[in-house]
C-alpha cells in the first residue's frame, strides 16, 4: 500500500468512526440545540470546509431558517430565506429535495453570496422519508473542493440529523401531551407537580412571592344536568380560553379538577394578587357572557380564592388555602 493510499484509508476509518459515534450520541441527546452542535462538530471532523450551516424549514413551510452554523458571522443566526421565488442554492435543495454540488459558485446564477471567500458549495436535504426538514450545506474557499465520498458523508450526516430531530420532536410532543389537559388544552395536575417545586425554588432564590388563584364556575353542575355533558365540555373549554386570554403570558393556567382551575402567578404579592383576582374574574365573566358555548339565558358566576406564598412558606399548604378561600367566596 502506497503512503497516499494508507493516508486515505486512515482518513476514511476516522470518518466512519466519527459517524458511528454520532449515531450513538444522537440517540441520547434530548436538546435540539445540542443536536445541532454535535452535528457541526462531527462535520468538522469528517469534512474539510470553510463554513457549514444547518437550515431548517419553519413550521409554516414558508422560510428556510439558518438555525446553527460554523464559520459564518454570528449575526447570520436566525436569518430567513423565503422558499418560494428566492435565489440561493440551499433554497433550491429545500424546494427540490435533491443534493446539489456547485464546484464554482461564481459561475452559478442561483448562488447568493454569504461570505465573499466562498468558492464551492455542497448542499444536501435533511429528509425524513418524503418530508424535507431543511438543508445541511458546506462551503469551501477552494474551487471544486468536494468529491463524491464527501458528498455521501454529508448526506449521511444529514440523514442522522433528520432522525435525531424527528425523535426529539416526537419525545417533546409526547411530553407536551402528558402535561396538557386533553379537553381544554391548558396544563394539567402532572404539570403542576413539576411547576410548584421549580417555582418555589426560584422564588426562594430571589426572595419573591407567588400568588395562587383558584377559580371555578358557580352552579356548573346545572349546565351538565340541563344541557348535557357535551355542552358542559364546551363551557369548560370557553372558561379555560377566557382564563388564558385574561392572565399574563408568564402565568400558568392549570385545570385542577372538574371545573376548578388554578392560576400560578410568579412575583405577585398580596396587593397584586387581589388586583389580579378582580381583573381575572371580570374578564372571564365578560368572555363567558359573550361566548356561544354558554346556553342562552344562563348566567355563570366565577368564584375565586387567593393565597400568596411568601419565601419560606409551604407551597402545598398555600395551595390548600387558595382552595378553601375559593369555596368561602362561593358560599358568600
């Protein structure tokens, strides 16, 4: 074996080892950002490139978004490229779902300059079966820098990236479903079991209060008895939607059980909690009066109980206190 053949064999072995290691690591990674970084690191091991980019199609399917990169300016992160009617080699690959190699980008009218030093580009689709998730591309500052083996390596990287993204998103969706109330779409008690310890710990660290608001519908049982459970479910959905649209974006709305809902409000003291009770009660009742889900002639009231947990207090006890305050409000 000649020295050149020995070097080529050794390099191919290193490349194969790096791809095997990537496959094993991808199976364990659950953070999408970490997936990108691992793929870019492996790309640096197996390919000689000037820069490399991971571009993913946005959920609406309109743009190709530069999600992570190595070698490009930092300000390119998040850059959006329209998929329809736009130039660019990556856009072409995303639209056609095919590998594209351009030995001299200056001779290709489709090329849009990203960095002036780029001379050749290799781009492959990130694909799951017939679905294109995005594009993985590399550029070199040399003309005709990539060969057939490197094209196959980049496609293998893109395939492993596609599988890792799909698995990670499937895990995330299963987790989302496990903490979401199936009827109303707000969080459920399982999420609350995660939320209370983490928020309590954060509140202790910064010495901030947490307001707990417990709410339920007055005489909701009459809706089920007079109009049926299907109508009752529609009212609960309207109630949950009204709550989500009335509270702050940083607040968490949880279906606590039946027609009882809990709002967890971080960094909210007693005065802020009382104001929130009034605002949320009025906002929710106005939304229910206007909702087609509530049968004509039915006037629904909302009972609210407030408890504010100060640093050092037991959050579970304060939750029970909010529940008792809500029932006291209902009796009054």
